C-alpha cells in the first residue's frame, strides 16, 4: 500500500512517507515512541522535526514501504516474546512458584524485556486492559503473514501465535491487550 501511495504522490509532484510507530499508548503519552520511516531521504529530513515531537527514536529504514515492513518485524518480535512470557507466567503458577520472586530473578538477566517489565505483574493478576488490543494484533499479524507468503519468509511461530490470539478472541478477549495470551493457558482445552 505504501509503495502505491508513494507512486501516486510522485505522479502529482508530492512525496509520501510511511511512518508506523511502536511504543503503545503509554509511549505516545510520554512522547517516547519509535518511528520506522519509509520514503525519500529529503522528505524524511523535512518531517523529522515534527515526528520528533512525539518520538524518541526516528529512523529511516529505506524507500517507501520499508517503514511498514519494519513495523511487521516489530510485531513478529512482540508476538513471540509475549507468548514466551505467557508460558513463563503460566509455568511459574503451575509450579507453585512465587511469581514476584521469579520476576525479580529473571527480569534482569537474558530473559528481561520491555514486555516483562511492563506486563509480568498484570499477566499474573489477569488484568488485560493495558495497551494494544488483540483485534489490532490479529490485523497486524494477518498483514505480516500475507507479506511473508509474498516474500517467502517462514514465520512458523508467528502463525502459531496468531492462532493463539484467535483463541483469545473466542474467549471474549477481542479488546484485551496482547498479554492476554496467558489467559488461554488457564483454559482446560489449552492444558
């Protein structure tokens, strides 16, 4: 879509930049989003001061369309990380471990991540009203998987996590945040 838009803009003497962001609502409120830009270098130079007002990181990835593809990479990473985090929380609970003690032990090591810092405790508490909704993640993963079919990328884990999000939707979690993957692990059919 971005490449088509860029061609249409160029045909009438305009430029087009695709500029998806990552960082969620909290990042937007704090002005610390990350923008992944695709487009002409001169155009990006002109808009960077505006985007920098709400983004901590502004990075040109390549020509038009590259920003969207980089955002897809972001969503692939998030899907895998959140599923791993959900399984760790679930495992800790099933093993009767102190979830807070586990968090304190592993969050500062190689397993640590933004998702762990910001979602571990809410996952343990079963609270899923923070951040990016499952419906939006399914939309994004659908675009990712479609692009992967087109470019030959093998995304087995992403496809599996997309199916898990479909289960969360069927549980009534369409508007829950992406960390709600942990909820499906407590369902009898998931064990």
